[in-house]
């Protein structure tokens, strides 16, 4: 006679296996949840890195723009005309050299006016929050050593490990782009 617990019995005892699939589903759900949270954290980190890269790219483009403007106006008054520190809060003095003839100093004022407008636009779009610019030309023989520093406020807290000699901008979470160049002076 067959018993209910025998190997060949048509009636299997399932009492000790009840609820096992529910535990499997809960474990799978927990693993899926951890995986999704990891994916969200990765996406958040990628967006922050993309935003920081956008800020750095905008700062570098602005710094390159003023360096090229200075190279185009490479006259004897370059050091006096372009030594400047300003922030996004400064209201640029309007200067127009498109329809009138301007001196080297006038062109420098026009360049700085255009550049300050670009800095204010970059601040309004959020690409360079609280931007500050320091332009430091130094005469050196036949040319000028030029340093352009663009500083802005980043979103994330960051311990600054860059060169402490760079004194441009006082905002918290300061980020900087430093562009060093050399401009040969035109012979008169």
C-alpha cells in the first residue's frame, strides 16, 4: 500500500515548500530596486559632470575670445588698455567702434564692452554663475605675457587644489580656467 509520503505516491506533500516563490520574488524585487537606484545615481552623476563640462567649456570659449581680441589689437598700449578685473555684476560702459574710427584704447574699450556683455549673458543662461574675469598682461621684451583667468561658482562643493597664486573671484565653490598666452608686439 502506498502512503502519501512515499516516493511513488501520486499525492505529493507540498507543505514544506509553501511560500518559497514569494521569497524569491521579494529577493528579486530588492535586487531590481538596488539596480535601479544605482542607475539613477549614475544618471545624476552624469548630468552633474555634463553641467560642469558645459561651464568649463563656456569659460574657455570666453577666455579664448578675449585673447584673440587682444592679439588683434597688439599695440604699445596693450598692457595699459587691457589690465582689468570685472565681474558679471559690473555694468559695461557702452562703446561703439563699428561705425566710427577708434584708437587702440577705443578698440580695447570696445573689446571689453563686448566681452562683459558676453559674460553677463553667460551668467543669465546659467553657464557661468557669478563669473569674474581677471586680465593681466605683463610686458616682456618684444611682447606681452598674457594671463586671462575666468572664475565662476560651481554647483557642487569642491576643495580647491589648484595654484593658490590665482586670486580671481571670491565666490564659494570657485572654479577657474586660466589661459596663459604670449602676444608679440607689432613693430611701429
